[in-house]
C-alpha cells in the first residue's frame, strides 16, 4: 500500500503516516494481512485501540478495570505488580504476562523481562500483526464480520461506533465501498 493511501485509509496526518507506514506494511507482510478487506479491518481496529496510532501504552489511572488486571490467572498475572507491569502495550494493547510471553516468543524478544519494548513502533506494529494472526482475525475480516472482530479484540463491543467509522473510511480509501 502506498503511503498516501495508508494516510487516507487510517485517517492520519502526513507526519503520522510517515512514522507508521513502513512498520505497519512490514507487519502486514509478515502476518498475512494482505488484502484490502483485511487491511481495512486492521486499520479500523488498530486505529481505535491506539487512539489513532497515538498510544502504544495503555493510559494508566489506574481505573477500576485496570486494577482488576492484578492477579488475573487468565492473563498469567501471578506475581504482585503484574497488572501494571503487563498493562496494554503495542498498537493492539497486548495485556497480561501470558500474552507478553507468547508474543515475545513469536517476535523473538523477551517481553516478560522488557515489557516496555512493545512501546517502540516496530514491535508495536508487529505485536498487532501477531495478535491478528494468532486470533484468526483474517478469516473474520474476509467474512466482513466486524462485530465478531471487535469482540475477539475487545471482549465486547466497546467503541463500536468509532471502529465502524474507521472501517468505513478505510474501505472507501481502499475502493471497497
């Protein structure tokens, strides 16, 4: 995808498109996000999760929801402080010790020992690609099942209106509408 198309599809400024284009397209190539339908869905979901490619680290309050990360065995958070240490990072907000371990193994980086590495642009994009492939999201994008995509990423339908607006913008820019 050309940089200008990426800028339009993601709704980014030129500076943000310049910053992210090479990292995102490399992650797409690595993880098979290789059709306009997949790319439009990815841009919409990642755009929402990262606040428009601005945040590669969860904004930490801590909120009541964030406090509940502590001690969550389903996230692999078994040590005191794991909730905050393994907060959402990367463009898709990888969360929890177990996810950091799995993602790090796939990316060839020790994210358990160095969780902040996911805040760097290249690993932020690659981690989103890894998550996308690991959770079978290409199939949902191919089917156009945007609600199921959202549930698989978010656990619910939080931010669905924003995600759909981003999806429609990306689909228009990619000639799908």
